[in-house]
């Protein structure tokens, strides 16, 4: 982002300089008025930036008693809970309760934007007002509403599909304003009735709950049990009390437009609701077979790029990526240039494991926040894995056939026939959000624009000096 801001700063500087010249030429006869104008501008900048300069962004009772939106950071231990959750270098989401944001803090009204998502570097599930604009919005609203009023005892299974790990109950609300709704007693009663949701500890006025390892699903996992569900995303909640959300679910709702192409696949069983219960129809070959489920290790490079190492893949499987579905999420097979460097490259990419999920055959490597402008190469590269669908009502899933997507190192012999089918496959997949390449392209264009502006500015200064010098030399001297 630095080149973009630098380019904008140069353009603004040139514009202000040109405006100054025009104003000074036409209206300002003295430099004193011009000097006063800049002093006023500087005072305004300092006045509106004093909170950031002094490090006092959050008002308190003593500092600003007239502001009703003050928040006691120490009383509610916001910094302590942020340190606790930020120290966990794994991917997960957090649910904030009460779910609705417009409420009353003790001391005055709060805005519609909670503070915790700004100081905790994790993804949050918060309430959206109005009509749901995406499947993930609708799904999380359904889950929390059923947590409150649905009477289900296994809502943690459905929350796990959203990669939910923690729940924060905020007790710093003035619940007397709306008695009977979202009170701490009511919410704690609802959470206590749930299986797989355990109380961890309290941070002042904040209670922290955790989804147990038995139900938690990591951000990326493989599945060999795909199931087509007859219905839309609203039917998912009713599956929470069944066995079909256990293990590594890959549920495809046939009412969603993104999954229409699945009708061509005849080997996937179908869940239908008949006689007040769910029944599984179709082939049973899709159930997991011992020693045929792959193991994966994934690593987050940045929010738009993930690396996934797949080992032991013998049969086709589904790679589930618990991020909101978008057709521009693409899967590429990472290629190795030299055969004997393959293992070294993979060990370097996945050298530090920060979490393991033995039940699921998944490991999570240490994440990065890396700027990768070299990914602009994906701008004109087509996805290596074409079968991309919406899974679990909102997420991404790719059907991977190891015999088709295997990309051996250059110079190595390519297996064929029975050898290719029986050989255990090992590969590395890149999950990449393609529009990010357009951003990198914009950076290049901005950088070239910046260089052009600097060149033009330098050229105009040199030309102006030469012109002034020429005028001095051409002026006749008086004797």
C-alpha cells in the first residue's frame, strides 16, 4: 500500500502547489496572508489528530465526561482477552454475544460497531442488519437464533462448520434497557444446555467459551464423505441433531445455484427429509475407507493465499475451505522445478506446526502476513482444479482426483496406467483469490504513475531554472 499512498501524496502535493501559485498570483499581494493560510491549515491538522498523536483514542470519564460512549478498558479487561486470543497463531472465528450490536453500555449508548474486532486479530461473527446478502450471513444468523430459541442441544456442530472456536459473552451491556432479551442469565443458560461448548474463564466483564476439540473443524480439511442435501441452507440447522454433521462433513445443498453441476455426479449419496427424519439414499461407496483418507498440512500466507500440502491421497476427495464462497477463489497445483529439491521446499514451507487435529488428519503450520506481489503471475493462469462448488451452505470445496492433478517435478518420470492409480499421491495446492492479482497490477500502474509524476516534476523544475537563468543573462546591464 505504501506506493499507492506515496503516489497520492505526490499528486496532492503537485495540485496544492499549482493552486497556491494561482491564488498567490491573482489574490494575494503579500506573502503574509499566504503564510497565515498555511498556519491555519497546520493547526487544524494537529487539532483533529491529537488523539492519535497523544495515544488517547478511547475517551474515559475523567478525560471526556461529556461523551456518553466511554468504555473502561481496565474494568472489562479488553487488552487481556485480546492478548490471550492474539497469541494463538491458528485460524478460527469468534462469536460475539449478545449477537445484536445496537445496545446500551453501562455509561451510555454504544455505536453499531463493537470494539473487540478491532483489537483482536481474528475473524468475528457479528450480526448484520437488514436482509442477509450472502449465504454466510444467513447461516450465522440462523445458528445464533436457534441457539437462543431453537431448543437444539448440538448447535456446536453447526457452529463448527463456520470454523468457530470461541464465544465471547459481553456482560458490559446495560441489560435493564431491554429486560428479558439477551441478558447474561439467559445467554449462560442457553450455552450451558449445549454439548461441546465449555466455559474457559472470565476477563472482567467478558466470559470466554470454547468449542471442544470433538466438534471443532479447522479452516481447511479433506473429506471423502460428500453428501447432497435436498433443500436449501435453512435445512442445515435441522441436521445438527443427526450424525451427518460429525467427522468431516461436506454437505452440498441442491437448491443453491452453485451446486447445479453436481447433478451429473451419480456416485454421491443424497439426504432427503422423509417421514419426519433424514434418510440417506444412494451409493454407500462414498463412506470413508480405511487408509484412503489423505492427510493435509495447510499454511496461511496472507488472507488471499493459502498453501496446502496433501499426503497419502489414493482416491478422489474433497478439499473444504471454510471461507465465504466466491467463484474467484482458485486452486492451483504448485510445481517443483527440480526433483531432489521437492522435499526441501515443502519442509521449508511447513517447518513449524502450531496445531494438530489427529481426528481429522489435519495439521496447521505457522501463519504469515506476507506481501506477495509475485502472485501477479496468476493473472493469466487458469485454475488447475476446475470442479469448484459451494459446500456446507457457504464455503468453498474442490473435488481433487490425485491421478489427474498430480504435477511431478520437471525431469522426473510420469507414472501411467495401474502404477498411476496405485501410487500414493503427494502434492501441494495453492488456494488463491484471483482478484488480488488485479490489485498487484494496480500497484504496478501506480508505481509507474509515481515515477512519471516525479520525472515530470523534476523536468519542470530544471526547465524553470534554465528559463530563469536565460532571462537573467539576456537582461541588459546598466552602466
